[in-house]
């Protein structure tokens, strides 16, 4: 079996080590479960993936909503201007 690996050194390794320590501490505080480095890394990756999916869903929602919102605003403005034109012409005819 061939596995892919990643070697992290220097400040990147220190940053990852600190992040994993934070995840382990938080997991223990919330559920009194002790995680090893692999489990903590999996939890961290899962969290990032979840946030990324949520952001993509929000972007999809806003991209669908935006054109509809623009049309509604435009329709409202056009409706007001037509109503204003009708009132102006009605008052002039009186």
C-alpha cells in the first residue's frame, strides 16, 4: 500500500501543533474525550470542510436571490413611476 505524506517543518509545524493542541483541549472540555494528533487533525479538517460548504451554500443562495431582488426593486420603481405619471396626467386633466 502506498500512502501520500506531507512533511511540515519550522513555523508551519509549530502552527499546526498549536492548532491540534487547541482542538484537543476544546474536544476534552466539551465532551471529555481525549484525541490523538490524527483524530484532532481529522476534526480540524472536518470543521474547515463544513464551513466551506456553508459558505458555498450562502453564495449560491445570494447569487439566486440577487437577480430576483434586482428585478423586484426595478419593478417597484417602474410601478411607482407609472403611478406617478398617471397621477400627474389625471391632475392635469382636472
